[in-house]
C-alpha cells in the first residue's frame, strides 16, 4: 500500500513540475523575432520539431506530417513549428528546402543552437509538444508511422 501512495505522489510531483520552455527569441524565415515562451503560452497545442537540412530522418518526419497537417489542424487546431538547428554553413539551404517541400509550418532558426542547448537536445529529430507554455510530451528519432503516435498525443491534449 505504501508503494501505491509513493507512486501516486511521484506522479503528482512530476505532473506539477512540467518543464517550461526557456525565454529565448529566435528569428523566423522572414527575419521576424519570435519569443518561444510567448509562442508556446497558448491553450492550443503547439509541436516544436527540431530539425536540420542534413538530417534525413528529420526531413522524413516533417514530410510525413506535412501530408496530414491540414487534417490535423482542422481537427485539433494544432500548430507545428519547425526549428532549424542548421549552423551558418548550412542555414542557406533551409529556405530553398522548405519552399521545395511546400511545408506550411512556421519555420524558426536556432542558428547558435541556444534553444537546443537550453533544452539539452542531443539527438534529432526531436519533438516537443507544448500546451499552455508547458512541455507535455517529448520524443526523439523518427520511424515511419510515428507521426500517428504523435497525433494521438495531440488529440489527447486538444480541447
């Protein structure tokens, strides 16, 4: 019985300590400043997908989501924010790639990888699901079909 109480207590503590996104401002693809905390502080679900032009699984994941993104938006009002972690050498490839793919996501640049470091991201692709400014789900890597599991998380937290 003690174990059950301990387990419940740990679950309550972990839920109450949901991690917030750091107060970092990034640039959009059209050079506008976007504060991550302000963007995430919404009662709609936001998905932050960290990617790079050299990361094939990242591009595969964003392509797969792109195919169903309009349906996801219609059903859940979710917003996908694709955060490029490309450095100064590869950043110039981002806009042509995004335009060529026809991705309808908000694209942000984490050129100096400040946000990536603040969130301790070491493996990509890395996806964070946020609601009301709190991180409610995270996952790394991509395999075909994992976008379906992501959508289940989005549906669960959409009102």
